[in-house]
C-alpha cells in the first residue's frame, strides 16, 4: 500500500489511522518514564480493556461464575465504547478471518444453549434428547417440549459468556487507536498480566501461604509453585506468552523499548521456576524461532547483534531448564503425548482416550460448552480417574464443544487467518515485536495440545489481546471516509454493522448471565452441600425442602453429582424410593466415581443388603489393594458378617489396611483378631505375616512361632526370590526373639543375615542391627551398619517417618561417640524433621546441646520434650443454657 504523504502524517490534526505511520524518535537506552509508551491518548474503553486483561489472571484465573459474568459485562461496555469512538472517528470495525472464526464459534455455542423444539433436538442430537427424557421420567415430570442441544445448559451458558468475553476482547484490541503508542500499551498490558502472576507466586512462596491470597484453598492441595491459577502449568503458559511478547518488543529499533528485555528475562525465569516441562521446552524452541529466521534475511542485517544475543539467551535457558527439570522428566512429557499411560500422570494419561469416546456421543452438534465435564465421568474406566473437565488437547476440545463440522470450520479459519498475519512480522525490523507476539501465540497453541490453558479466561484474555495486536498491525490503514449527508444503499453507514454487533453482544450477555449464575456448578453444589451439612431439626428440614430436586436433575440431566446430591437430600427428607432412583441414575452416569460408589454402598448397608453392598464395594476397590474408603465402609458395618467374610476373603491383603485403621481408632485387639483371621485364610501371604509380626513385636513366643513358619515356607518355596524373602522375614523375627530374650550378639548376627538375604530390602534389618550395636556400645559395628545403610540413603530407599528418623538417630549416636558434638546435634535435628512428636528425641537433643555448652538451646529443647510428654489438658467447655 502506498504510504500517505509526509506532510499529512506530520500534521498533528491528522486522523489516528494516518498518524500510525509516524516513526517515534530514537532515544538513549534509559528507563526514564518519558521513554515508556505514551499514555496521553488513553481512552476509557482502553482502560476497561486493560483492567480485564490484567485482573483476570489474578482473580483465581477467572474461572468462577461470578468473575466470568463480571468480565463479560466489562468487555461488553469496553467494546461498546470502542465502537462509539470508531463512529466518532469515521472508522470501520474490521473482523477478518480470525474474528469470523470467533463469531462462528460464538453463534453456534449460543444456538447450542438456546432451547429448541424437542423433535429438532432428537434429530440433531439423539444422545442429548434421550438423556433429558430419562431425567424427566426419573423426576416424574413430562418430557419438555423445548430443550437445548448442550448436555448441560448451565455450563453452556458459562461457556457462551466466556467465548463472548474473548471475542469482544479481540475486537476491542483491534479497535483501539491504530498507532504505535496503542500497540505498545497493549504489549504492556500483556506483560503486566504475566508479571502479576509471577508476583503472585513470589508472594505465596515468601509468605508460605497454603491458600491463594489466604482465601481460596483448593481441595486437591497446592503445588510447590503457587499462583492465582492453582495449577503451575497454566501460570507458566501465561508467563510464556508474556515473555515472548516482551522479547519481541525488545527487538524494536527504538532503544527506548529495550526495557522489555528485563521483563522478558523475569518472565522466562518464572517459566523455568514453575518446572512446567512443556512450557519450558516451548520457551526455548520459541526463542530460537523468534531469532533464527530474521538472522538469515538481509533486511535484518543491522539487527543481527541483538538477535544473536537473544539466541544465546535461549541456549542459556535450555541449559538451565535441563539442570532444573532434568532430561528424564522431559522424556516422560514426550512419552505422555502418545496417551500411553505413565504411572505418575494418573488420569491425564487417559484423557485423550476419554475425549475421543466423548466425541462419539454427539459428533455433529457437539456437547456444548462444559459438556465434556459431565460426559467424562461416564466414560472413565477406573476409580483412580479424576473428574475430567477438559480434554487436555485444544483441538479435541474444540471438536467436543462445537461438533466435528463447526469445530473443523472454526479451526480452519483460525489457522488460515493466523498464518496470513503471522508473516507480517518478518517484513522489517520495525515489525519484529509483532513477530514475537505471533511466535508467542503459536507457542501457546502448541502448549494447548497437551493442556487446556486457553479455556481459562485468565490466559484466554491476554491471548486475545495479543491476537488483536498481531491482527491489527497486519491490516493496512483505512482511509478516512468523508462526511456524507446521505448514504446510499450500496454504501452502508460505517457504524451500522458495529451497532448491530453491540446490540447482539448486550443481548447475549443479558440472557445468559442469569442462567449462568443460577445454574453454575458451584452455586447449586454449595446450596445442596450446605443443606446436607445442617444438623437434624426444623431449620435443616426447611433448607432441604427449599431445594427443588426435580428441577435440579432436569436442569443438569447428565451430571452425576446433581443426582447424587438429590439422592442424599431425598434420603434426609425421608423419601427413600426417590433417593434410590436418583442414586441409581448417578451410578449409571458415573460408574467409577468414588463418591457415588460410597453413597451406593452406604445405602445398601442401611438396607441390610450385604450382596449388593459387597458388589458396590468391590467396584470401589477393584484391585483389592485396600482402598481406605472401601475399608471404612466395611469396618463401619461390623454386624454384617457376610460382608466382612466376602470382602476380606477375596483379597486378604485388605486386612492390612483395615488393621492399621483399627489401630488408629484405638481398637488394637480387633486389629490383631482380624490379622490372625486373615492369615488363616491366606497362610502363604508374606505381607500379612510381616504385618502381624509388626503388631506383636514384643511377644517373643508368638514371634518365634512366626519365625518357624517363615523358615518352613522358605524351605518349600520353588521360586528363589520368594525363598529369599521368606528367609529374610524368618531371620528378622528370630533376631527380635533373641533381642527380647537378652541375647544381643545373636540378634545382631541374625539381623545381618536378614539384611543379606534380600539386599534391596535390607533397610529394616540394618536399622535394627544398628540399634543393637549402639546398645552394646560397639562403635565399630555401628559404623559398619551405617556404611551399609549409606547406599540405601543415597538411592532414597529409606522411606517412612520412623526409618528416616532412626537412621539419623544412629548417625547422631555414632558422631557423639567420635566426639563430634556439632555433627551429632545436626543429625538429631534431621531426625526431628520426621519424629518431632517423640519427646525422647527432644530430650536427647537437649542433652547434646547441654554437653556442647549451649544452655539456652538445651532449655528450649527440654521444654519441648516436657510439653510433648505432659500435654496441657483441653479446656472444659462451659455449659450452655
């Protein structure tokens, strides 16, 4: 396009579209505020736009219904203001391929949520139709004549609002003043959003908070890198985008923009500190993509020094990432791409498989926004699978939400539009910031092939701002329309289409906001949970009656939690038949959900149906490893003898978990009886024998009989490995018998024999041998035992609180005997990390401090020991009238 005349560009009264072609003067490399982006022409729509982009990541990722509705309203107002300013400046609102893709997705999502005639829904989505029919019949209601295509209307309304917010964020970014200052300000907003997340992580780490901002505590626990996103991968995704945008801005020929380099370094450090493997890898690759293509173009020859320095920084990031994360964890990340099922990845290893199955439920119309969250529990294959809300694959998620046809069209339009505008950044050095933003968006898109960051508004809104920045910069400046008295039909008014879009946006926001708030999952779950938590009484009855169970299940016909909570409410209200029906439906929708299985088992136990209870509990603990929830259900029904017999006979190893639960609940005699009974059912079970011996550790005659039994099993075992393990256990018990009968020399030798039988499992025997050597005062034996334990400590085979504490205790004794009191104190402090609840440990530390001459530290340690040995009595509650 031929540039405008210089005189027109330099005219202060020239329109903003023509002022955009000016070059800002080059200044010195400085951080003076005057060199930052100009803020003189900031408009109120831009202020609202910036507020939403920066605040969304800090508001818990803006995932809750209230924040999503608030953001939608904020961007509707910002977009309306931007359109109003466009009309005043006689400029048109442009959309392009990417805007068109967003509009197609928004329109279809709204149509999925909109109630349609049931006959049409039955034709387009038979699965959604049959689901709603089943829910209506179960609730005793007539089949509705109108119903939506989406599986869950409340979640679909939230999805429409989120998509509306992202679309308006993109259009607002493209509608701001088309000059270098506006682009620089948008870049700053994106950087501030990412820096806010990094600062959030620093605050939480510095204050050692266990909840986000001290308010929101996630149920699954907090990761080590705590930000307002909860999950460090999503925080790292935003910092990845912000770092690449900042690095691209630092490549601007204007030296006043070099301060972006500092921001990029900070955000890149945040990505590496998060230990997010995919994001760290993408950061390095993206920096190489950002710098290498311009290096081989002649038009960038004057900028090669800066490009080479940035490339060197990328290689430095690669080295740091390899050191922090480790190549083996990256290899594990690459292996997870094949959905192979890594043992340390849990549910996410099968996420794509579940998503592919869910795609077959409604391939043409799609499941609607949030539909995968309610469909995935019915497709999960085991109790260990968590509640999947997203597919962890952006392409699959688009196809799931919108359907194969509309989803493919949207993806194709996005790919074509982005491919067309991304190349704009390689025109010349002035456009390198646009190239950096495009590379950042490409990296974020790749990251979403193994994650779902773009489905969180806290990431999606900065990404939409970045996308608007790239798209707007690639468009040629529009000519200013001359004011005309009369517009012809062939030339519509420039503001006609934007006003229609504003009206449509306002309408969508209004009609979906109320259902989104009312039917949001956290809203009705909280109401039902609060009602169930009330104690029995008139108030509890009124709270339960206030919730319309029929409306709850028909509004969420595919959500197993809606049926499970409705069943619990009906049970509390005394309507047992209705509770049975609702719980059966919940179990059909989520056959492997642990909470639903627990509720079904409790119901069968209350009804005295032992066979049904046993069947449900077997599904809760299918491998017989002793699932704590299943064990608690069985132990809570001691009157059902057949249930106990069937549960523990099928897998006697469950008795180990049950015995430990009984000991924790102050029922040791019952634990012993259970273990003895289980051992009569499975006399060849080595772990049961080991557990029973540990329970009777001070009973020498009993341990001697167990030792004889173990050695007899070793003599008859055909497998060498099994023979060695039985020998080890027999020697271990026999050594304990020798120690109890005051023959420590024999005990020491037998413990060493037990350790030598199975070298990889020698830690318990070696620890006992070390205690015997310490009691005998044999420093040489103690040093030999510690030398044998050292390889196990280095290989992290000393696991558990007591083994680790006892290992450091032995090292403390050895150091004390050598006269190294400082080392002995240090080892006792290490022992207290896992055994801080033991008074004798604090008392020994006090003695060591006293011998070392530190009376004050000795007094403190002795006070802790006395406090643990003689705890203060709990205050007696005052009687209430």
